C-alpha cells in the first residue's frame, strides 16, 4: 500500500513541477498546485518536500535562477528584461542571483561568454 502512495505522490508532484516550469514568470499559487495534484493545500507542501527534497519556495527560486542562467547564456536580453522574464524586480533579482551563484548576472554572462 505504501508503494502505491509514493508513486501517487510522485505523479502528483510531477504535475506540479511541469506547471512550475511552464509558468516561471507567473508562478502558480499553492492552491493551483494543490488542486492540480489532487492534494490538499496543507498536505501538498509536505508531499512536495518529501518527493523533491526541497521546499516549494526553494524550488520556485531555483527554477527561476536556472531559467535566468539559460537566458544569460543564450540571449542578448538586458538584465532587466531577464529579471522580468523570470518574475523578479531587477534589484531583487541581482541580489538573489549573486546570493545563489556567487556572482552578479553581468559577471555570470561575461564569464560564460569567455568560455565559449
């Protein structure tokens, strides 16, 4: 019985992960994710963390930063445009990006372009 529950939880969380990836700029609410997954609003975050190993908030942040890295590497968009595309205000985006990667977005782009 426990194996069935684990696989159901993984399937439910995978639906949520797909929605999060598709809506980086406008992240879905907890209610939307819980409803999509068929789990309650209070139970969903617990299941999400059990399956992914990270909190929903941390996953949102990681997904947005990863998308920003892709945009910095593969586009000529300005930092302000990238911040907007991943759903952040520019000032907060720059601070958070540096906190998560160790360098600011401009330096990230410069270092990556030198490696190419």
